[in-house]
């Protein structure tokens, strides 16, 4: 076997989350009352545009969550019974971006630069030593004359964009053929409808978004082979690579946190609302107390403790990646602990209302047991709250990661994350001339994700709001 | 006759594709009360909003003219229309709760309305506010003006709404179901107020309502609306004497009254047709028992059925006028044998109390008790119906739920066939669940929207282990649906696909699934239209005859009581003040509250000579009931000794008991 798969804890949880989502989608497709709000989401222009953007992020994160170890090449046939694998854990994304990962420079270089950002002593062929900006090892190395890079960039960018658009064209044809088959019309007619914007799902908006992403992605992909599109950082690592690797971290924090806190919030919230009495008092006491402790304090304490533990037990971790991964998981957990109270409170309130509803009373009158009532009547009717909270909390958590990493109580410093990028860029901002690209890259990537998530959350909330239901 | 104040001609309004008001014509004289009568969804509210030009965004007035004193309101600019609204034309809405701004003082809200129309100086405005509050009969106006809406009862809020509507001295008041959300005794107060105001200021009132009784008591003329158009218009006297349209006729027949006790009510089958299609014939044809061949093809023209009495029906073609034939044949049926009159009671409730603690403060200390039910004793015999009557908030629903142990009673005993139910836990109560069931008021809230109808009905079968497999339950559910008059195929559908009446049938089927002996019916028809109510009442009556069920029928509607009940218990502030056989209570009431309640119910017969006994004030809060007889602050016959101690129950006859000092004195 040329490779050995490695499943990290967070990978497993992400797969679980995806499986849950898939299961829910399958279930919802079969039940009109579940499908209806999502159909409203799919029919909103903002909804599909943000879905496309979020989909791209998700794709990157999923690619980055399939981990493996490559077989070492130098096994000279002698002991073929035992294959040895490289200790380095890589993800599919790492393999796809192998070029970016390996093409590191010595230190800072600006986006699209051909020379380093700092002067160094260069030894000339004739033996003299000159202090100047040296040429980069990879960025623009193919150019004979660095001054001509403008044309080269333009030409490669255009070519990349065209390739991206060609891929988009293929997708367009496949999609319109599939849609046309379902409706029983010709693909050409379907395309005309999409073009005129006369489809229920706003395909035109979705496809236009996809077109811009693919064109941009194509251009960047082609350029990245020859330039550092977003520059390099202090140790010469490509910033584009870092930013892309950070996608997984942000996405995982945003979703896993909710996932790990969900069982507790659901169980306690519903129990408090349903059984009332001392159960309610106890649970309310618990979450008011938790709420009274400043979250940052709790997180700082927990993370510092973990750090100490990890440095004392370094031998327990097979690799740096695994160690960083455990810390990420732990961060999700502790963030979850500080943030489940909001959802719990919402669920308690809704359950209090539902347990007085006529159908719950009717079920009690029919002798249905408490747990059956909770499972059959309460849980399905609070699920929309869970969903909305999940989507609404997402962007807040992504931002929280950035802030926590910035103050060094976030993810492992060796892990790529926007917070770490910003943290690393902090000192460089003081330099003259300013090194701005790490910060800007982290900001743009994070901003796009958070904006898309927020807009999506609004659409979802509106779709689930019964007061707006008639209007839609 | 002088020129009419309001003249509406050919008014048509659409909302999206639906033509909710079609070719409407009506005239209203000064000082007149004109009623627009119809069931829900027939376009009454949309008519009112069209007149005010306050339609929802999707609404559009297609054609027509609305002339107020000769000025066509539909041709005015929006700015001119704003000056007409409030100043000449005012409106009050059904829900006083939602029409007032909860964070503004009452006085300030009225002052806003006053300033809008008069722009008067501050001092004058305050004086006018007090004057208005006084005019609508709010006691202690100075204090009330400084209060917030939540401190006022529903009836008071509706009075405030009326005061605001009167702020601009309008000539015409449009009242859209002004009393539907109120209790009968409060409704009587508000209707009386409207009448007085009208006599004082010559105000014309367009009263929109679905309640035939209210129309009979207040209106001079009326129009009946059906599916967006007026089908009959007449003076109130002529209409109630001889309704000309088959729909009006059936509407009257579907009203439950004491005279119809033995008979089935005339339920109108089917439902109002959707309005988003063009009609080629009579709109009522699908439900009309007397439809002629041409009814489906020809739009019926207006026919004159008497002086000022117009009707839109082919039956009134000149050559075959025969008013008598319009009457639907009454389906008479002998009263069932009065089974179980002296049988041993199935369910015996003694001194039942349910108190809810009031928590305050950080430590959630108990600072008081809401005495929702405070010593209720009842007896329910097999195969009989006991009606529990009272105004909202008197504890009827709580008592019903406590019977089934859905709320734990604070004290008292509930014996079912000799077994004590009070205090039984969830598990030990289970074996009685099969026998005791409940039906709720709001058919829209009483089913889990995420379950199929078949599973809703099968829930009890599953919980009590009566049918273990799902196919078996679905089969049973289909049978039960047939029993309550619905197609068995409905098991495969979701509750939201059904109308209110159909949902109520499904709820009845759910209760019947476990084969109960006693059903607590908690206002099962009050959310339904009259014609649908008739269907449900008929069904309940049939089921009782066939299955020998006993009902505890909780209601505020005395006409339903007269039609359905065998025994009646009247509740006031958590206690039963009078109970007895239905004839004793309705014909020879002894308690002043029962008398007031009876006289407040509007009767759909304008000739009925009635001594009006109007109660002042509202029901006190059950957290602080008045000392002595709970009723004494409102009782017209109260004496000093009434405030001393709660009167003991006194037997008027073997079956009739009253809690009132007067009874003994009056004997
Ligand atoms: N905002 C709206 N959008 C679309 N249709 C509406 C809207 N409001 C009312 N309708 C429709 O207009 C028709 C008439 O409604 P309207 O409210 O006038 O009935 P109504 O007789 O006053 O009923 P109710 O007694 O229930 O108030 C109904 O078919 C209703 O579904
Ligand atoms: S016109 Fe025909 S269908 Fe319509 S009410 Fe008269 S008889 Fe019935
Ligand atoms: S006891 Fe007195 S206050 Fe109470 S109802 Fe009788 S007369 Fe009225
Ligand atoms: Mg209405």
C-alpha cells in the first residue's frame, strides 16, 4: 500500500457531523414540514449564493480532513514484508498543494514579488559582497528579467481564469442537462430559463457566484505555481497555503463546538422545561453559575492546564499533528462548555411552552410515557431552534478562535489558523515598511466566511420564522 | 328618506388571485346600526379594510365607489384619506390586546388620537381624554389614564379602543368583531356602550360579526355575506322572521337552542369555496340542499322578498315565489331515553382544589396562591352530559385537567367508579387513562404538526398497548375516522391539511381510540364557525347515543348548554355557585350570577322580550378573591351580610343547589 490513512479525532467528528447532516437531509426530504423551510432557503438568492461560498470552504476543509502517511520511498526491496511510512501526517489538501508547501523562501516576500523583502549580503560571482534584495528561490524564478513580470502575471492569470471558466462551462452543461431531464424539457430551453432567471431555485445567481469563484481560483492556481500570490511569512512559508490550511481550523471550531455541546444542552434544556420542579431549579442553578464565570477565564485556565499536561507527557503523542489536533478538540470542548447555556436556556423556554400545548396534554391523557413524549412531541418541535442556533453561533465561534489564538490560548501554535496568522503578523505590523499581507489574507478569508455564514443564518432564520411564512 | 351617510357600490377587492370582496353594495343611514354577518373567511374584514383603504400590501381595490356623504373615498389622495380616517370614519378591531401599544400609558395613547384630529392645546387635550374615558364608562378615569394596557382587562381595553376611535368625533364607526374576544357579560357591557353612544351622538355603526345573537340585539338592518358577496340584505326583524336565502336559513337552523334539544342541528355540509376562481353560478350551490338545475350555470340576480328585503337566489324567481319552501325540512328525532338519570355517578368530584403558587423574588418565595379551582364538587352519571359553564378565567379548564390528573390537584377527591384518582402517579394512573379522555378547544394546536393523522390517532392505542403494530393502529385509525365522518384515507396526511372542523373530528377520533367512558370536552366548538359547530355537536350527540359516553362539557356558550347538556354547573371564581338539571338552571335560575349570565347572552330572535340584567365591572383576580360571597362586589342584589362569609350550598330541589344567601331568604 503506498499510503496509510490516519484518522484524527477531529476528522472522525467531522465525518460524524457530515453523516448526521446527510442523514438529516435524507430524513427531511421525506417529510414535507421539514423540507418546506429548506426549500425556502434554496429559493432565496442570498441563500444559494452563500451556500455556494460555504460549499467551497467546506470542500477545502473536507480535503484537509482526510489524513494519511505516505510510504517511504527508500525501501530497497530487502525487507519487503515490513513497509515503513513517513512519520509526517499529510492531508489530501497538503498533497494537492504540495508545490505551495515545499516552495518556501528564506523569509518575508511580498505578494507576487521576485525578490526578498529584506536586504541580504549577496556574494557576486566576482567575489564582491553586495547588500541587496536577493532573488527568490521560487517566486518568479522562471523569469529572466524580473521587470517583465507584469505581463507574465497578466497572461497566466487570464489563462487560469479561462481554464476556470471552461470548467464552469462543463458544470453548467451537466447541471442544465440534469435539470432538463427532471423537468422533461431540452437542455437548451433549461439554459434559456436559467439565463432569464425564471427558475424557482435561483440557479443563475448560484452559477454566477460559482463562475467568479472558479475564474478566481483558476487564475490563482496557475499563478501559484510560479509566484507567492499572497507573499511569504517570516520563515518563508507561503501565506496562501497557510490561509487555505486555516479554513479547516475555523470551520471545525465553528461546527464541532456546537456538536459537542449539543447533547448536554438538549438533554438539560428539555429536562428542565419538561420536568420543572427541583430538576429545573438544579439545571437553572447550574447554568446561571456557569454563566457567571467569565468564559475567557475558564478557557485560559483550561488551555494552560492542557499545555502543561501536554509538555509533561510529550511521548504520548505520536506526532505534532496529533497533538495539535487534540488541543483543537479540547478547545472545541471548552468553548462548548462556555456556550451551551444560551441554547439550553432557549430550549428550556420552548419546552415549557410545548409541555403546556394541547397535544402534549392529550398525549399525557392517553397515558404516553414521559420519555416517549419528549422524543415524539418535544424534540422534533424544538429542532428548528437547535438548527438556527447552530447556524447563528457559527460565525461567532470562528471569530472567537481568532481572538483566543491571538492571546495565545487558542489552537496549538504549530497549527495553521487565522488567529495564529494574525498573531504572527502582529509584530510585523510595527516594521517599516509594513508587512501587511499575512494579516490581510487572514482577514479576507475569515471575513468572507463569516459574512457568508451570517447572511446564510439570516436566510435560515427567516425561513423558519412562522410569522414570515405566509409572506414567502 | 334623506341621503344615506355611506353608499358602497360595486366594490370589488382582490388579494393576489383571490377576489375576497365581489360587487358589494350597501347603504347606511345616519345613526343606524348595520350588521355585516358571515362566517370566517367570507370577506367581512376585507370589506371593512377596503372602506378604510387599509388593505394589506397584496390587496387591491379593483372597482367600485365608496361614497361618504357623497364624497368618493376611493378617489381621494392618501393624504386626504388620512384626514377622513379617524375624523369621519373610525374603526375598532377584534383583538383589543394587540391594538394598543403596550409601553404607552392609556391616556397618552388617547391623547395622541385627540391631537391628531383636533390639534388642541395641551390642557384641552387632557380634558378631552378624561371626557372620552368617562364617555366609554371607565370608572376613575384620572387613575386609568396613567395606567398601561396590561393593567386593564380585555373589556376595559376594548373601551379604550372605542374611546380612541371616538376621539375625532366620527360619523361612522366600523367595528370588526368588537366583542368576539370578550366574555358574555363584558360583551353585553360593550354592546350596551355602543348603543348609548349611538343614541347620544347619532353615530352610524357598521358592525361586523359572525354572531347572529349580537346582530339580533343591536342592528337595525343587516347583510349576509357568503364567499365574498352579499347574498341577502334586510331589516333585522324581517330577516329573523323569515330568512330568504337558503344559507341564512341554515345558519339560523344550525344555532343550538333549547327547542332543538331532541333534533339534530342543521349542519351545512362542505365548506366555503376558495375565492381564487371565477364563479359561473350561485356560490352556495355545492352546499345548498335546494339547488336547482340552473343554479350552477346562472348567477342568481337580486330578487325582492319583501319591503327592503333583497335576496340573491333563484328560488325567488317571480313565478315560483314560495317563501315557505325555502325552509329546510327540520330533521326531528325523538329525544333519547333519559338514560342514567338516577344511575350511580360514574365520576364523583368532591371539594376539588387546584392552587398555583405565585413565586416572587430571587429566592422564588411563594408569596400567594392563585386559587384557580377552589372547592368544586360535581357528579357525572353514565351516558349524560354535565356542562361546566363560566366566564374566562373562572377555572373551568383547570378543573377539567385536574380531573384527568393532567394538573395535580391541591386537595379534594376524584372518584372514578369508586377508585380514588387524586394523587395517583403517572404509572398508577395509566389504567384509568383508557376510560377518561379529553378534547381541546383549539383544533389547530391540539395535534403535533409533525405527525401523520394516523399516528396521532394511534398514539393512545400504542401507549396503552391496545394495538401493538403500526399497520394495526392505522387500520383502527381509519375505522375511527369513518366513525367521526371522515374518509379513512386521511390517516396518510398531516393535520395542517385539514380545516378546523375536520381537525376537531380527528381529535375526537383520537379520544375515542381508547374506547373511553368519559370525555372532558374543553370548549370543543368555540373556535369553530356556527355551521361547523353544528356538525361537531351533532357528532358528539350521536356518539353519546351510540356509545353511551358521558361528557363533561366545558363551555361559556349557554346556547350550546341548552342544546346538549343534561345537568349544568355554573362556576364563578373557582367555585360552583349553582348546579342542577338543565331546565332548572336555564328556566329557573336562582343565583344572581346565573341570571346575569343568562340575560347577557344575545338571543338570535329580535322579538324576544328580555329583562336585561347588566353586570358592572370585571371578575376579580383568583389570587385575591373578595371575602364572603365571591360575587358580592358585582352582585346587583348584594346585602351587607354577603360580605361576611361564603354562603353554604342550599338545596332548592333534590337536584338543584345554590350558593346564595338570598335563596333561603327568598323561599
Ligand atoms: N393578508 C392576506 N393575504 C391573503 N389572503 C387573505 C389575507 N387576509 C385575508 N385573506 C383572505 O381573504 C378572505 C376573507 O378574509 P376576511 O379576513 O375578510 O374574513 P372574515 O370573514 O373577516 O373572517 P374571520 O371571521 O375569520 O375574521 C379569506 O379567504 C382569507 O383567506
Ligand atoms: S341560487 Fe340555487 S344554489 Fe344558490 S342558494 Fe338559491 S337555490 Fe341554492
Ligand atoms: S350571597 Fe349575596 S352577594 Fe352572593 S350572590 Fe347571593 S345575594 Fe349576591
Ligand atoms: Mg375577520
